C-alpha cells in the first residue's frame, strides 16, 4: 500500500516573525534561528534533521496523528531531540546475555523503555521503525508502560544502531530491567490460565451431564443411559483432576515430604476422596458420583490461586525496581574523550562524567566541577545540595545544573542504594512466616477433619457397613476448608479490588488486618505531606521589584530560579538583559538599565550598600519558620526578602487528624533540616517529641525497628531513603509520585497525591475486617452443622456435594456485595 507523504504544519511568514513553534518538537524557536518567510521553523539542527528523515521515508503522517492526539487530550507534543549518544554498551556481550533472548529464525529480541512516548502518534511512528532501519524485523510499543519490544536480525543490524535510530527520531531508549523474571512470570501465568480454561470447560460440561443424572433420579432413566452419563462425566473430569488439580497434589506431596500440613493437603484429600469415590461408584454402577462438585471446586481453587500468585510477586520486583534507580550505562572519561560502558563495567578509581540532568551512576568523590544535586530521592532533602571538588556523591542522585567529573569509589551493589536494596530484601524475607500463618492453622483443621472422618467410618461400620464409606466421604466433603479457607481471602480480595478502584493498591492479604491494630505511624515529610518542590511562600518588600526578579530568573535553570519565575509571573518584556550566575550563591544582571541581584543573604549583602533592620527581622522570621530566605537588591539597595519552602498539601492536616482518631500515634521523619521539620509538625499539631529532622535512611530504619518492639509501626513515604524503613515496618505505605524503590518496598501504594488516602486506607481496613469476621462466623457455623449432620448419618454425599459449593457461594456473595472502600475521594467524604 503506497504511503502518502505528509509534512509538519507550515508556519506562516507572519508567525515566523513572532514567537513560533518548532515544526518537529513544538518548542519555541529562538529568534536567532527563525527564518523569515520559511514555511517551517526549527529550534535546532537536530529537529530539522529528524523532520527531513521522516519525510524521506514516507512517515510524515506522524505529525497529523500527533496533532489529532494532542487535540483530543488537550496537551501538546513532548519535546524530544537527538543527542550525541552512541549506545555502544548495548552491543556488549554481557548486556546482550542479560537483556536479550533468541527469537525464531536466528533473530534476537529485547524490551526497551522509551523516553518521550505520550500519544497514539508515538505508537504509529515507533511501530514503523523497520522502514527506517533495515534488519529490524518488528517493533511493538506498549503505550501505557512506554516499553517497546524489538525483534531484529543480528547479522544485518546491531542493537546499538537500532537504539541510535530510535534516539534520532526523538525516543531515547533505556534497557528494561528484570526481563528474564518477567518472561518466566508470563510463562507461569499462561500455564495457569490454560489450566483455568480447561477446568472451567470441564466443570461446565460435567455440570450439564449432572443435570441429566439428577433428572433421571427423579423421573427414572434407562440403566444404559445412566451408565453412559456416569462414564462420560468420569472421562471429562479426569483431565481436570490430573492437570488442573495437579497444582494442589504436587503442593500437598511436597508438604508431606517436608513433614508439614498446609492448605493444599486438605484440598487434595477432598478432591481425591470425591473423585475416587465417584470413580468407584461409576465402575460398580451404583451410588453417587461427585464429578460436578470436584471439577467446579478445581476451577474455583485455580482462579483463587492465580489471583494469589499475582499479588505475591514483590521480593523480586523490589530488587529489580531498586536496581533501576541507577542508569544502565555510565560515561567514562578516557584520555581526551568519553565512552559509554555498561554500569557493571565500573570499578573503583574509574573517572566518569555526569552532565546536567543526568543521574549519578556510582558512589564517589567529585574531582572537577561545581554543581547542585537533587538528593531528595535518597535523603529526603527538598532543597538541592551544592557539591564541589572533594565532596562525596551517591548513585541515584540527579545532577541539576553543571557538568561534574566523579572518581568512582563504589559501584553496583556496594553503593548506598545497593545496600538499601539489601535491607529491603532482608526485611521482606523476615515477614514471610507471618504471611504463611493461615497455612499453619490449616494443618490443625486437616488433622481434625481426618480424625472425625475416621471416627465416622468406625462408628457406621458397626451400625450400617453399607453406608459407612458414604458418611465418611460426606464428612470429608462438607467440611472441606473451602468455605473456611475462602472466608478471609475472598473478603480481602474484594476489599483489595475496591481499594484499587479507589486509587489504593494493596499488595498483601495480611495488610488490612495489621492496619486495624493501632500503634505508631511515621510520616515522611518531603513529597508525602508536602508538594515535594520548592515554592515561594512569602514575599516581603517592594512589589515593583517582582517583574525585575522574574525577568532575571527566567535565564536560570536553578530550582530556586524556577520557583521565583513561576510565582512572580511574567517579567519585563522587550528589554535587554545581561546575566551572570554564581554557582551556589545567586544571580545578578542588568534588567531595563537597573542592576538586580538575587541570591543567598550573605552573598547579596556584600553587593548591597546596607541591610535595613526590617529586612534582618524578615530573614530571622523566615529561618525560624523553617524557610529558605533569598535577598533581592536593586541598584545596590536591598528591597525584598523572598522566603521559599516546600508547602504542605491542602489535605495534610485533616488526614493527620483522621489517623489520630483511629488511635494511631503520628510522628514525622525527614532528612530535611530540623527547623523545617519542626515547623511542619507545628502546622499539623504533631508534638515536638514526635518529629525528627536530619535523619538518614539508616536512621529511619533504626527508628522503625525500635518501634516494632512496642507494637505495630506504619511507615508512610515516597523516596529511596524511605525504602528500607517501608520494608521493615509492619505496613509500609508508598504515596503518589514516589520513587520506584519506595513503591516496590511498600505494602500499599496510594495513586493519588496527598495523604488523605492513608486515612481512607485505615477506614477501609476496618470495614474489610468486619466482613471477614462475618464470613468466618458463617463458615464456622456451616462446618459445625455439616460435621454434626454427617456424623449423625443425616447427610448423604449428594447433599454434601450440593452444600459444599453453596457454602462457598454464600461467602462470595457476602464478600463482593459489601462496600469497604469508596470509589472516589468525594464518596469518602460523604461516608465520613
């Protein structure tokens, strides 16, 4: 099918004279690069080259699709530009062995994460990449996860060449972590789904045959037809029992070999007793068959096991997500140039380059350059920290301003992030025995059922030998731990599903019960209770200085400059501006003929004639309130004090009060300055003894560990610095916008911003436990009545087979009809 070439939207000559957008990336085109009269404007040579490349290969329709997607979503195109990366590390044999796998026909496949993916036009363009790159056989893009699956012929093209081509069209690729584990999980899921499909088909067909048999019992049936239906039921049920039920038989056999009893043992006994007794009755042509109950039970149990497996994949994911905090490669300085190597190739003594906007790949010392690092992911400090030659930097922090050269001291698992990962995994393993509590309790249930069944058989073998086996089998079937075993997991599963629809993702079945026992709750400050970004909190001084400051700060990328520019609005337009920025101090320049200086108080005071007493008082007030003061001087005179800080979220105070109302003792932990933490605690009505500042990740872990000796501890956080504490706590809660490592270590992830979801979580947990208690009460009554009737000879196997699924159905209806979590924050407010 021929491809019609389409171009990016043209820019009119009039528009070209004013501010115009780049025809490729949509960013404003600098005045120096505008071409008067040109149909299309470009902000750089890279965008011009990408535009020409797409047109050359007949992919101009990308711009039309992007425009329609942007119109539909109300957004615009994401900027993406080609850079100077060569991706040589992707051809490294170690990388290919770790991240690639063979595909049919001598091909290879891998998955990569793509930057800049934002709409359906991106999918259209990426999946047509084989046109631009001979040797690439297939490219499939998952828009939601921004993951592309690539299949290529290594004899025709290298993976680095494909990566460069992706980069050239604006989608920088990064290796996706944990590919082998995800592939194994996909195979396991496919196998389980196949078993569920077979079990469901068998259950449906056997049930249809059973209707005929039950009808024959009421109205009569020819013996040969009854025998045919019995053998047909046996034939259909056999694959379900062998293949579908094999999951439980293997688990039971393994448990018995180890000398333990868990849920698979009573399930297997019930399945085998029902099936073998039905097979024996089929062979002798008399008695009841239970194939419909057995196949239905296998189907329901497999569905439950599949859902359980989906929720219990946390330990491996934690390691993979923590590893993803460091970049996949590093830029090593080699002689006069640089080369990219896989992160695994870094060793002590290696000199690496870290450019502005990049993540530090390893722990080390700054050897050359001055910059500021965003360490909030690791330390919780909301303000970027200045670094200079001789300062130590850590993997996972982000260089926000200038180029650095770092001499590596530790890499990989030896870094601070790596050690935190080890702590997360260690505490995750320690919690496993608690999760298995239900299995240990079920062992007692199994012994009780076996003893009662034996006693029933012994009793009736004397009273009525012909009915002894029927009564024993009925007792094995009726108190099968399904109703009792499903009472808690079904209610919890329903609660977890409702919580997910409310934006609260719960990753363990034991979390809800733990949250109903009040104890100590520690809240991280930065990004959890606060917005996680610097903002202008107070402006004390002349209003006329605001446009001057806004115009000056618009020429800096420093976080303080961005906060001031955003808060003070548009600066003075159409004037000449000369700017000089001093790293770690401030910025100064000439705006509309006036000399403007903005920066640290000491630095500005040197450049100003005097500092009025009123301004000194404002400085002291800002510092006392835990804010960062910035002085503004115009023409040598200090005219204003700007106080910056990380503001509390609007819902923070109400959420803390709701948590306290549930009986929890709330405290504040943060790596931020102690004065800042104390100010935030005061606004939230948290006592001075319950707030701690300047606390390291290891310190947070120590506080949580110490608290566990006194009772339940809940940790709420969002950064890597919280990950070990989240894993060690009784329940760890990760909040919206948090680091992947924190979310991997957490038991609960709240997808909406703010801490109101934490209070909703506690309310929902109490409602869920009420449903669990109701289900357990019904299951207990059912088992007591059923066992009594079976032992008394008042319950034959046919009635037992009917009651068994009926009991489970009652538990299911009870669980899924209950409303435990609100569907939206508005509904939560109505429930309160």
